[in-house]
């Protein structure tokens, strides 16, 4: 039968329900008992009348008896109806119900001979009519793009998907609890900014009509958060969206969630130890042990993670000495390795690192001490002759999970680096930093030594739920509109 014909039949059933004085979109029903509570506390509910509600997921007729499975947010329970116990009126309503409808059920709790907790329905209250048929039970919702476009159906039909997002919520809650426990204060900073900053990325542009000015969706909250450190806060964090006008992939979505924190009087070494502690504790809380499996690889979380410098990693995995080799030599090697050398030099380095180094970072590891050209907001490492900054990135399961450094708090040095970035932007690098004079002014009022960390919530969720694509951990990922 065609989809439109099935919808028409359901609409006719809706009309018949309304004729019986049962409008599913207006009926009232008391707040129901969660199905999981009845199942887990069966002895307390046995033989008692209860009121439950949920979506019908199956209907099975056996002669004059009917069995239904209804599902609420996390559980499913069987409902049993028989005309001589439920009554003719209730049984007539049953004939007008379909899989996908939401109903309220009033009835007594018992167990079948096979031990299944069941409710003998005395009364049914239609609460919502599902006018479109759900995907077939045994095939579920398999088409990937349909799953993303109609995430509501994906959640109804695929319990594992719902569990991913329950895990995501738990991850964020656990991280927030950890930071609050360590006296960090949660703050909020602007999503629309007159000057985008805090990361090397191309922003989205919008326009404010009343002020007649262009604004940018933020690429990072960093500069605003550091202004709060200038203002006297010492431990702050924000969990919120960033927006970057870039392509999509299994690891990139233009809108994504970050946790970003700043800690006055700490440096990147202190923050590295704190990051180890936070992520190790998060894994224990979410997974119940100090290891997990990601894409068929077992990953263990030791108290002390491995550390490797950026230069060591480049030499080991790319056969390039980024501290000594000339820019021309590095470009020649990159070309041999299939990297586009027409891009900016820092992009070439980034492409080499992503292609040859990152796939080796399966067990928890920190890559530390990056070239200064790649880190315009980080503090120079002492005795590095202006080549290295105090920066680290955590990697697990070949996923880059974040970025951190000792913050540059010298306003003159920051202005010099911003100016260099502005020159790169004038030459066509759309991802270079803008010159933010207000931020330099804030630094001139004195920002204490500070360490900052950003963790990508989406990628962390990928790791802890063992999924390969970032779209599987974002409820509504960005898709090209259907024609």
C-alpha cells in the first residue's frame, strides 16, 4: 500500500475517534508513572492500578486478545487487552489506534507465565495520532542521510542512537561537575562579535540592521574569556557553540560545541596535569573503568600520559625537522608526500601533521611545544630563541580533542603577532587573525600569567560512544537543503 494511502487511513481513524468524543490532540491524562519504575519495582506495583503513557511500537492480535508494546523515554512495557476485561468501548478505541500513536493506559500490573511485566488495560486514552507510518520495525531507519534529516525518527526507531545522546549529556554534566568541584565559575560570552578572534578559522558573517554593522558568529570565546581574567576572575569556563565557515567531514561540523577554560597563575604544565586528571575521571565516570574501545582498538588511560614534542613527532612520522629545515625544503618534502604546497605554510605543516602523525596517536598522548608561527596567542617558551611556544594538544584514538597553552599576556608582543597575522590576511589568508585593538587594550591593564584549554565536546563524545562520524553525536548536523 502506498504511503499516501496509509496516511489517509490514519486520518480516517482520527475522524472516527473524534466522532466518539476522543480527540487525541486535546485529551487530558495525568502525569504517568515511568515504565522503568514499574518494571524495576514490580513487587510494589503488582495487582495495583497504574496510569502509564507512551508510544505504541507494536500491536499483536491473538483471537479476541490484543497485545501492545508501548515505549516511553527509556523503557518498553507490554499492554494486554481482552474485550471481556477491557470493555467494549475501550476495545472499539483500540481498533482505531496505530503503531506510532501516543496513548495513556489505565490498568493493573501483573506478570505473564513467561515472566514479562504486563499491564491489563481497563481504559485507553488516545493522546496523539501518528498520521504517518513509522519505518518498518525489522528494517528500522537505515538510510544515513534520512537519519540525520529526520533525527526524530532516528531516535524513535534506533535505541542505540538515543543512548549516544544520553551519553553526550552525561559527558557534559560530568565535565561541568568536575570543573565546579575545582572552583571554576561558568560564564557566558557573546556569540556575535564585531571582530572574530581566538582561533585560526574563517568566520560566518551576519548583519545587524539597527546598528547597520556587520557581525561575526564567534569562532572561539577565547579573547572575551581572557578579558574576564583581566577583570579579576581566576578560574572560569564556558561550554557553548563555536562556528567556523569550513567544509564538513567525519570530524568537522561548521557548528560545534567546545568547553573552554582559563586559569590565572597556572601554566601549560599545570594545566596538562589537570587535563589528564579531568579526562581520566570522565572516562571512569562514563565508562565505569579506566579503558574503552574505540573503533576496535582498546585504549587505556594511565595516570601519566605520554608526551612528545611537535618537532619530535614531525621528525618521527613525517621525516622533517621543523626547527632546522628551511621553508623551501619542507615544501619540497610536502609535495613528495602528496600535500598541496600552494596553501599557506602553516596550512602545509597542519596537513602533514594530520596525514602522517595524528593517525599514530591512539593511546592518550600530549603533543607539546609548537612552533610560534602556529600559535599567535601562546606564550613563548623560555630559552627557545623565539621559535617555540608553551602549547599542548591532547590526542586519543587518533582524534585531536583540544588545544591548550600558557597565554601570551604581553600586550606589545601580542600586537606584533596580530600585525603579522593581519599581513597574512591582506595576502589572502582568510583564516588568519584580525587585529583586535580592544583585546590589546585589555592586556595593557594587566592579565596575570594564565593557562587556557579548549576541549571539543563532539569529538570527546565520539570517543566515549565509539562512533566514527561527528554527525552521529550532533542531534541536527548541518546538511545541504533538499531540492
